[in-house]
């Protein structure tokens, strides 16, 4: 009798579990049905406590527009964020162009919602910058005939962000391969060869965020590091030169938040600066539904959001933020084809 009771209980539990998993998840056409919660998944770069006010404000305006609850999902890994969206477990994400290209390739229901413009308020200058940096005391070691040269990074300890990062891997890797593949010994150099030591680099590290990659450099774990300007601008300031100029020196602010709080005052030099297409907000249309997609696209690209100082933080305010207002920055609609230059890096 006891065994029969346990069997009945087990079967009942499985039945309830399957019903719960299927409830509200798929419609008659096999697509996900929109529910009363909008889930936003964030990359590690935007998951820090210093970005909480930006995340909360974005969640607030979405709730007001849709009358739905917003839940934020913070991550420590690019792949987790991408797969969460791909597998229909999130409605929205803010991700780099490479992450979007990967997600869209796996699930074509994932489409760009909006992208932040450049200072002109258009897509003409909607770029940020991919950096290769070295510790300031070592900068002369990366020059040939007085100029910074890629040849000098051979056999060094290299830190990237993630192999799904646009500016922290995809773009710098393309530049590195383009340079070294002209040499006979590296004629067959490929992305995979840059993901581990023994081919071009003596050792390869992944910081799992732009902040983590920068700290790999400043803590002495790496000789050269790839990371981007926008992901570290809350923590560093120009010490010598101009913003986003090769040879410029940046210094970690004395009051920098984690993970830079252990390397305050440290300085690094930019040996390479490359413009990169701005990162989009993207949506899984099978999960969020067309109606909410349209509502949010209209909201994001509105003057109301462009003038919201908790989303586009005035640069002179000294406050941390996800986006900054220097002139006419705002969100703009963007077509999938806008990201083709990033797709072509893999061809």
C-alpha cells in the first residue's frame, strides 16, 4: 500500500509540474504568449550596483507604459544572458552587436528594439570604442620606431571580455588576425587560436565583463587587455591626452566602485582604439508579443525618454549611468541589416 501511495504522489507531482511548465507558455501557433511580466536580462557589464538606478528607471517607464511588472535578471556571463533570451526565458535584453547577431542567428524572433544614437541624435555617429590597453609603465614596450605596433603583443598575456563580446573580443580579434595573418607563420590564424594561449599569446584570460578585463590588466594578471570606453567610463578619467585617442592615459578614480576599488589610482595607456556600432536593446517578439514590442519601441524612441536624465545622465553631473547626454543623444529605431558589418567579421 505504501509503495502504491508513493507512486500516486509521484505521478501527481509530475502531472502538476508539466501543467505548470506549459501553462501560458505557448499558443496555438506554437509561439510564446505574452504574460503580465516583462523579463529583462542584463549582461555582466550592466549588472553592477552602480548601474542599478539606470536599470530601475528603465524598468519603471516600461511598467508605466505596459501596466506589467518588470523583473531584472542580472548575470555574470555573456552566454547565460544570450541563451536566456534565445530560449524564450526573457522578453528584452541590452546586448552588444555581436551578442545580438548570435542571438538572432539562433532565434529569428529576436529583433532590435532601439539603439542609442551618437551626439548628433542620429545613427551616423552611433558608435563607442574598442580599446587595447597596457599598463602605463609598460607603454614603451609596445612601440616600434616610436609608434604603437601590434607586433609587440605577440607572446604576451592577453585579456579579452568574452568571445561573445563585440568590442571586447570580436572587433579586436578581427584587427589582430588581419595584422598577423600576413606573416607566413600565422597565415592560418583564426579566432579560435586567440581564445587560448600557445598560438599567438602566451596566455589568454577572459574577464567575463569589460570591467573584469580591465582589472585583469591593472592587477597584473594580463599584459594587454581589450575592453570598451562606455563600460568603464564610470570608473576612470583621462589623465593625459584626449578621450579615445591612441596614446592617451586613463586613471582609475579614487572613489571607483567595485571591481575597480582595489586598483584605484592605477593608470593605463591606449595602444589601439577602434569605433564599434552601438549596442542595441533587443526583444524576443515571440515572448513579448507584437503589441508590447510596438509600445516599447515608441516609448524608447520618444522625446520623453530622450529627456529623462535618469536614463540619459547629463555628462557634467558626475553621476553614474548606463547612457550619457553630451548633446542630442536618444534612442532610435534600427533595422536588422544595420548590424551586417558585425556579421561580416565572421565571414
